[in-house]
């Protein structure tokens, strides 16, 4: 019966592997399992060490890659061992199929873990992983050239340039790889700049921005070289870009240059408390296009960099973070002014955020219509915490002190004097 099945399959061009091929496939399968086990062991033992090393040298910029370092190590070691196994012996098709399938899957899983750790979109990650799996599997069974030639035939020519499905996939792979490389390089360079001694926060931010631009420029030229693009084709493009900058991108380029100038002259730094128009808050981040300001209400205002260069800006933290708060207070003309002023000074001194040096002061400002006007002058050194809450705290303390000592806080009053009531019509 078995011989009949074999003859029936042979008549239809289907040949079953012989005993030697099956034995070789079994050996290859055992070695594949051994490679996967070695990868699993490396992931458990070596993965945490690499994760710790990565966090230490790349720090907070590696939130995505750090937790995935064990998976990257596990699948990476397995992929390397399987690649060595595939190249070490001229395997027959059945054994090569199993090794190629395992190697392709390991490489695909490494790419998924690595690219997702860098924040690459899911669709791009899985597309690149699928392409890598197909390429490795087809190469293992000798069908890579067939797939490559088939993809090359699907396309069209424009002049001397050939646009095919293969070139489209090549461009996609190069763009994803370059994007991942730029993100990885930016994280490493940013962490290195943050750890450099001798730079303040503004200088670090400036060098990080310049380093990011340099990485993009390098990636651009590497991509041009990999895609074999003729640079003379950019002659017309550069002219069009100049017109676009002159018209449509004028504001964008202006904001970029203004942001670099702000970082260079250090007139505005992250953490400064500034007032621009009606926006009051502390600077959270100086970006390429705009400065992020967080107000006391928790709202984040994005102010274009150009506005900070052309408009009047109050920087409460430019040279000194000490800020003087003025608190107006009025007391009755019948009050003991000396006692009232002592109580004002006491309320300001007892407030937790008011500085002892410079010490608070009380000025008599004016004799008003219904009260004697004073100003409490108090200094704080944390304006990012707000000013209104300091005024509220001092006035609350002062209210209790005035009530305790009988100091009257007047309110506007008007006296109406009637000289004569009008007589009713018809009365004598």
C-alpha cells in the first residue's frame, strides 16, 4: 500500500524525501531547538545585564528599549546561532526549510522588539519584519532570486529610471531603518550631552537641538547614497525650496532661527517665569517652532519663538528668581496706624513663602477717600508657584489679626444731605 502511494505521488511529480534527507532534517530540527534554548537562556541571564547597561548609558531616553532588552537578546542570540548553522553546511531542502523558517522568525521578532522600542509605528514595524522573514526563508530554500526578479518585473520606466515593486519596498525599508537610526542616535547623543559637565540647562538644550539637526543631515545624505539618487536633481528642487522658504515657510524658518537665538543668548531658559502679553507661567520647553509655557491653571500655551524675539517679555527669573509682590491694604482713618502696620508686617513675615531676606516691608501709599492706603511689599523666590496664592495667604492672616485687634477695614460710604423736601402740589 505504501509503495502504491509513493508511485502515485511520483506519477504526479511529487517526490518524498529519502531516509537520508529525513535524518538530516531531524538533526537540523534538534540543532534549531538547541539554538532557541540557547537564546532563551541568554535572554534570562544576559538580558537584565544589557538592560541595566543600556539604562545607565542611555538613561531616560530609552524607556522603550530597556524593558525589551531581554526579548532582543533572546531572539538576537537565536538568530545569530541559526545564521551560523545555515551557513555551516550545505543542507538539503527539507532541513534548509526548517532552519530558514526558524531564522526568519527570530530575525522578525528581533526587529519587532527593537523598532517598537524606538517608537516606530506598528504598521511599519510589522511590514519590515514580514519582509525580513520572507527574504530569509526564500534565501534558505534558494528562491530569493526568483522573488527579486518577479518584484523587479512589476513596474514601469520613466526616462532612464526604473520604478518597480522591488524599488518601492527598498525605499520603504531604507526609510524605516534610517528613521529608527535617527531616533536611536538622538537618544544616545542627548543622554551624552545631559551627562556632560560644565553645561547649564540652556546650553544642553541648544547642543541637543544642534545635534538633532546634524543627525538628520547625516541621515539624509546616507539615504541619498543608499537610494542612489543623483544630487544634480536637487538643483531645481533647491530653487523651489528657496521660493517656498521666501513665501510659505518664512514663518517656520523664522521660528527655527529665533529658537536657536533664544537658546544661544540664554535670555529665556526652561524653568524661567515669564509674562508675554496675557500669558503668565513658567517655561516648560523651548521647541523648534514654539516655546511651551505652563500657567498656574495647568494650561499649556504654545507661543511662537518669533513673538518672544519681537514682543516685550517680562522674565522674572532672568538674573534673579527673587520677585517682589505688592499687596494693597486699606484701613480706617479711626484705626491705630502704627498697630495696623505692625500687624501687616507680621502677617507677611508669618507667611510660609515670603522670604526673611530681603525682609518684607509696609509702605503708606496714600490717603484715600474712605481709607488710609498701604502696600505690603513681600519677596518670594519661587514665582513658578504662583503669586496670587501668596497674596491670599497674607490677606487671610491679616484678616484674623485685624479682627483680633479691632482694626477696621473700611468700605465706601456716602452721606446724603436733604436740604428741603419738595412741596406737594395744591398745598399751602
